[in-house]
C-alpha cells in the first residue's frame, strides 16, 4: 500500500476519525459526570487494580494496541534494529533532555510564574510530581499514537523495548538526582506488570493470531479483510479508556479546577517542547515518517502508572506530587491526539527523506 492509498484510506475511515476531537471531548465530559454522579462505577473498577495498574484500563489498552501488534512481521524486527538513528534519537531525548526540561518548566511555573497562587510547600510537591512524569517515558500508549500516525510497527516495538530496558536502570538515579531524595525504592512491580500487560500479552496475541490467520485464510484475506475490520478497535478502546480514566478523577477535577489548570499548563508546554525537539531531530536525521512519528511520541508522552505509583509511595495518596502525576494522566490523551494530528498533517515534510 503506497502513501497515497494510506492517506485515502485514513481519510475514508468516516465518522469516528473524522470527528475524533468531538468524541474525545464528549468522553471526557461523560467520564467526569460518571465519577461525580455515579461514583460506584469507578469505585468498583478501581478494586481491580494491582501495583497502581488498572486491569480494566489494561484490557482496553489491549484493544488499542492489538491492531498494531498483529501487523508486526517478526522477521522485520531484526531489520529495525539495524537502523540505529531512530533509536539514538529516542534515547537522547528521553534520558538526556526530557527529565531536565520537565524539571526546569516545573520550577519556572510553580515557583515563579504561578508563585502568587501556590504556596511554596505545595509548589515543591508539584515540581516533584512533574519530575516523576518527566523521568518515565511512555510504554503502552505510544503504540496507539504510532498506529494513528501509520508508524512502523516493528520499529516502534524495538524503540519501546529499548526504552523500557533503560528505564529499569535509569529511572531511580534520575529521580534521586532531580528530587534530592535518598530513601527511594523503585516500584518494580508496576514496571514489570505494565511491560507484561501492555507489551508481552498483546504482542503474543498478535503473533499467534497473525500466524494462524495467514496460515488458514491467506495473506490477502488477512491484510484486506481482517485488518480492515480492526480499523475502529483502536479508536473505540481509546474513547472508552478516556471515560474510565476521567471517571476515576471526576471529583479531583471538579474540586480542584484552578490547581488542575495551573499544573496542566507547564505539562502541556513540556509535551509540545519535547515533541518539537524529537520531531525536528528526526527531520534533521532524515528519518522516514513511519519512524519519526513514534520516536517523537515516546518522548512526548509519559509512563503515568509508574509516575503515580512512585508519587504515592514517596509523598502519599493526598499529596501535591500525586495530584501532579494525576493531571499528567488527564493532559496526556488530548495533547497527544493534537500531536498525532500535527504529525499526520506534516507527513509530506519527510517525503524527501526516502
């Protein structure tokens, strides 16, 4: 399928994708309303949680990730590993730039620009929460963003796997350095469970179903019928995930509107700033758009389960740091969808790289 066909296919997906911004806004409103007026629903769902990882959300993320995983031709994974420029860009942005720019923007806004609205102790906690987000690049949702930008599925998998490996060793030293804490324990159960649920399970499901369907139905049926039927799975899973995530935080949003806004501003600026660095770097490195888009998304988005779990263990459930990481969850999807739109509209910038 050439780029023109891909573009025509995406433009013809119809109702869901054509009005995606509207559906996202509606799902956010529905989620907040459910959390406020039907609290037994998020209370029940929250019981199915381990190591700060929501099992219902994990199931919905499978719906989002599976359509990308099933497209992976495992023979192409080794080929992806032979193209190091995209991996180098991701590693440099995620580990040498992003944590420090997040700390800077948090200090700039919470201590200075918003200093008149936030008491110093709370400002320190908000900075801590922002730093925890900045030190944890995305694990699961990047597959969704990559899928929506027609990213290279095999290369995205390699990028995420390498970053998760670095995360295991680099997260603690970065947090200790930037927060100045000494008594710090990495919630490895959150990391390992997330890797299993968000990568290994959908990857295994994709591999086995791909192998079975191609063997029994043929490659033409698989590509032209089965994959076509999966086209709306990602969007549906994304919208349902939004409802659940915002239902969990409905009371927090309605009871702390000013704080939510003040926290969201530097987090949003940081996200766009890192995206510009990564996307611009990909253009300078002459990467193909299918590699440039997911490489930029990994740096821009965050592993919010890990950030939330660490904030709670370090500062407590009701702390400002925990609230800041929760706002990271709220900001993540709408902002990342905006970046998806930008990458799709600028695809032609990378046509000369081929």
